C-alpha cells in the first residue's frame, strides 16, 4: 500500500475514485474498475459508496499530492 487515499486527476474516468483506490492499494486502475463493476452485480450499496468517496475523498490537487508521472 502506498500513501494516503486521494482521487486521481490524470487517470480518471468519472470521478477518479477507482484510480485513486488502485494507486492506494498498488493495483492498476483497470483492475479496480473491473472489481467495482463486478461488485455492482452483488446486492449492496456499491454505487452509494462510490458517490460518498467521490464527495469526501480529496482530489490530488486539493490534497497537494499531484504525481507528475501519473
């Protein structure tokens, strides 16, 4: 695991949540997006959790941790 959780600015599709989670847990953004999509087939509040993370997790720009290599 690397660093704190922030929403990605450069590898985002919608809100940068999956890319930020992928970076935090050391996996690819594509893998995290696939995990999220598969989890949506299961019962539960996955979409609401995504929205909450989008609202409450700061973006790289706001957190001041922008990565030049990303």
